[in-house]
């Protein structure tokens, strides 16, 4: 399967599928459909005849059961889009066979290196085949590695009818990176009882907890007066934004948090003296602490409005998704099955919370319990992204093992 998953991955990352949070369309960018259409063609070429792309950009397909007993219908899901954080166009992957365990030159011209000092986990991949960027774009392993793994497993199943399996559903979504991946996903049409997103990171990751998430956008209306005559009259929007940020707890910034810690993360600032806007994402695994964080930012805005005037700061606070744990735990066997599937593939499961979110988090609250499995990538959303070929091969093997385990029940 190693050659198959590599060829598929390289074919998929060559297609620019970057999503756009400023677009109101579904999907947010038409170029995502280029990959989606390719996937439909490939699925049909395997003999999966019902593969289709709908008007909202979702690919759905079914591998029919080949056993005579009723088993749960299991889905595997990945997303086609890549992050808006860095270009996904003209990706030029570098393939490093039998990696020597030393620093990797991504771009000699730009002096961009993947170093052991910055990324000590590289040492774990000595002797493996690594796929990196050329230092100018992201790689797209998030989540084209997941797509390649699902497609490789699907092709293997279709070519090996001796593998006993129940009904298998395959789904590919757009716009996951901008939080809209399942806005119009039809769970009933998809038809799975349970599913797994192949959207995790390092080899062995198995996740069924994630952040509760919200976004906070604050518009600040200042009053620009000639600085020579500004005393008692000027309200500088930039300074008000800085003051707001200073009111939030420093130790609850992402760079100071780990494991189950939540955070306030400033992701955007724009403005001048007259008008400014500042945007945060708010995260916490604990629902009570999550609600407290939202209350904190409301109180900060109220405090500054009392100081500067009620109309100076305008807060738009929106929940984005919630911790899937409460929806997955009543069906904990799906986690146990993935755990056992990894063990069978000689992969040590690493069960830990996602410090982020996946399509699976929202799907779990849409009555499709959906833990997350490793896809093998590292350093997502940036020029230092890389993936080990062996990790992708193991992920495809885990998919096959999950299918077999459910058929044996």
C-alpha cells in the first residue's frame, strides 16, 4: 500500500484547495471542487458506482456489505480544503527516502531549514521516508494525507473481495479549515451509524475530546482629532484595542498552554485611530471554564464601554463547536475499536484531547459520533509541514482493521 498512498497523496497536494473565510459561497472556493471531482472519478473507477458530488461540495460514496449479517454502518471522513494561513498553490513536495536524522534543507535559496533544534520529533523518523515542503507553501497533509489513506484503503477493499466487511461510507468535505465543513452535511443521506475523521496528527493519535470553541469579534469606534488639539476629545481605537488585550489573562494565551488548558488567541487586528477591529478565538475543553472565558471577554468589553462610552466597543460573540466527548462516550466502543485496530497494526495508541477541532466534533452533535484518527502529518498550516510515508501507510492499515473488526462482531 505504500506506493499507492504516496502516489495518491502527491496527486492530491498538486491541486490548490485553499478555503476562504471571507467568501459566503458553499464551498467557499470553487477550486476545492477540482479535487472533489477527481475523487469521485477515482471512486467510480474502483467500482464504487454511487460516488457523487452534491451541490454543496460534499463527496459521498458507499462500499456495499459483502457479509450476510447486520453490522454497524461505518464512515470515514476527511476534508479537501487546506488552510488559508499559507498558500496551497504550486506545492512542490520533497521526498526524502531513508531520512538520515539530520536537519533538512527546505529552501537553500531562502535559507529555510527544518531543524532538529526547532522540531526535535524529527529524530523519531530516522530511516523513514519523509515528505516535506520546499519552504514556500504548506504541504497539505492536513488533510490530503487523510484523503489518500481513505482512498488507498477503499481501493484495497475493492481489489480484495476476500476481505469481509459491512457497509462502508466514504465522505469528503469542503471548508473544514474555516469552520464550515459540515454546515450543510446531510447525516441522514450519508447513512453511517458511526464514523471516523482521518484528520489527526502524529502516528497513533486517537482523539474523542476537543475544545469547546467560540469566536469574538470586537469593533471599536474611536474619535480622531488633530493630535495638537486632542486633549479631552480623542479616543484612539488602536489604544483601546491594546487596552482590551491587556485586560485578558496573559497566561491564557496559546503559547503558555498545553494539554487541557484553554486560551484566548488574538488572530486578527486591523485599524487606525478612528476605527479598529480585533478578533479572538476562545477555546477550552471544560464547558464551565469555556463559559467563564466568554463571560470574561464580555466583562472586559463592558468595562471599557463604561470608560469610553457605550457605543465605542461592539462585541460579536459566536459559539463555533463543542467538545465531542459527551456525544462519543455513550458509544465508547467506537473508540475501543479504533484502539484495537491500531494495536493490530503495531501502532501504539495515543489517546489525548485535540487542541483544536475537526468536522467530527460537529458531526458528533449531529447524531453521528465521530472520533478522530491520526493521518500522520506534523506542523500543519505552515512551511514546516511534513508527513512520514510510513505513518500514512499505517493509517490506511488501521482503516482496514476497523472494517474487519466490525465485520467480526
